[in-house]
């Protein structure tokens, strides 16, 4: 399948920045909050092997607000909006782009003290095994709890629990809703593909360490209660050269609580990130 994707983004941000880290009153916390917005125009064209093409044009964006913190406490939220203007050919976009409407994708209470932070409610998450894709107009989101700690030197630890998932669409022309049906495809997937009902949600523990120079070690474990469990390990070593040569090793293993076959994935990659070209 040949797929052509074009995205045009017009950013219109209005941010109220302050140097006040802890407000004295609730009124000040709201008055000194941060507002951000973005307006987007999006066009996507797909061409199948039979040479028949489909395309979609839609507009949208988001509006977010977060209060300044008061004694480490803050609240925030994000509205995402999408409006489909035109679909040509067969509608192959019901699972990821055909959505007209709005969804409150983030609505959270956050608390930070020293090197520990807690976020409760609807929120975007970006870890290797629990992540919402933002490659389409509507970004995927989760509902749950996220606890982050950086007390250990060069180390980040995240413990999280999610019990609701919001997809890009609901498959019926509207933005996704928060339900117990999770998309379990690491690449985002489409509506109806790789979906599982997680009645009791999923727990996860994530850790990343950079104590050794040039070496990043990442690990994550997810337990989708009574459905499956997955372990992820990743090590990346960067050689400090002009073009950043690197070696990366990765392991992913999944065990299902049902009769489905479990599996393991190993990969070793050697590559380079080119920065400077001299001709």
C-alpha cells in the first residue's frame, strides 16, 4: 500500500509566563496560568494496490490551560477539536481521521514536591509501552494515575495505572471517547484493530538510567490485568563522533493470560545520525 501524508500546522499560541513558582491564593494560581492553542489543516491521501485512491481534508487543533501551582498543586486540561471538510473515494479513515467534534483529552490534578510528581485524571502519556500517538488530528489519551520520581542520580522512575483509553475516533465519525477498550498496537493502529477490553485496567513500571556516559538503559513492565503482560528492555550507546554513531539493543516479550501464543522479540541495530555534511 502506498500512502502519502501531508500535514500543515499553523500555530497560534498565547502563553502567560510567570516567574512565580508557588502562588499564595487560588485566584492568583488561575490568573497566572498558561494558555496554549494550535490550529491545524490536515490532508491525507492513500493509494491502494488497485490504484484507487482516497483522500480526506480536515481542520482542527487544541486549546489547553494549566494553572500556576499553589504549594505544588495545579490543575489543567486540553480540548481537542476536529472537523472533516471533505472525503474523496472510499472512506478508509474511520479509525484514525474521520472525526468531527471535540473531546476533553486532558483534565488532571497535579502535585509536585521535591523530585516527585503525581498526576491524576485524563492525561497524555509517552512511555515505550503506554503511549498515545499524536500523528493524526486527535491525539490518543488515557485516564489514570502517573507517579514520577527522579531522586536517584541520572534516573527517572514512573509508576502508572490507566483504566480508560481515548482513541483518535470512535469509528462513527466522532472523536474517540474514554472507554475500557484499549488499542494494544504499539504503532497506534486503527479502530477495530488490536483492540482489547481491559476491565481492570493496566499497571506499569518504567525506569530509565543514564549513569554511564553515553549509555541510556530503559526498561518497562506492563500488566494488563487478566489479559496479558509485557516486558520491554532497551539499551542505547552513542559514540561521541561528528555523526553520532550508535548501537542499540532491544527486547520485547509478551505473555497472554488467555490461550493466545506468547512471543519474544530481539533486535540489535547499528547506525548513525548525520548532522554535518561537507561537500
